[in-house]
């Protein structure tokens, strides 16, 4: 099995925003890093931080600081960011076809397609449905 660990946004967000299980995510990344993400994760992190600001969980200054720290972690290679592959759409459609019994949302399927594309052995997630999909595809799952 591959030692590549793909982090979806639900789990990675806990490294940057104080949420339940944030300490577990921090320990996991420190012990197993670097971990892998994708361009999709970057877009979702930006959206997540904007939502936190709109909901007044963080202010604009903290939003900017958190996103800058996230970008720095990519530059420092604590997070290895993968570009979306050319086969991305077809692979995602294939996953949705392979797992008709798993109630995958679009972005879950996209993350799983990327994890398979980069030959991840493990998917780290805080999302129950994402975990079910990863397991159905034969991937190990770390849940937060």
C-alpha cells in the first residue's frame, strides 16, 4: 500500500481553524507529514475561511493570516499540492458510477478521484460519507 496520505478539506481545516479534534490533526500531520492535497483543497480552504468570516467566527485579518499560513505550508512542502489532472472529470464520473450506493457529493467524488490519481494509500477526513467512499474504493481511512 502507498504511504501517500491525502487530506480532504474537512480534516485539513482543523489544522488551521480551532475545531473539535484539531489537536489530533496537528499530531497526525506532525507524525506522518508531509501530507498531500490538491488544487481543489486550496479553493475549498479559501471558501471555508470566507464562510467563517461571514459567520463572524474569525475577522478579516485572521482570515488573511490563516490563508497565508496555509500557502506558506504549501511553499515549505508540509503540504504537497497536486494539480488537477487532465483525467479528473472522467475519473470522478467513474467513481460515482462505481459507488452508486454511497451518497457521495460532487466534491467528495472529486477528492476521491484525486486521491486515486496520486495513488494515495490513505485518505484523512472528518466527513463520514467521504470515509465510506474511500473505504469502498479500498483506501485506508484516518477519521477525525
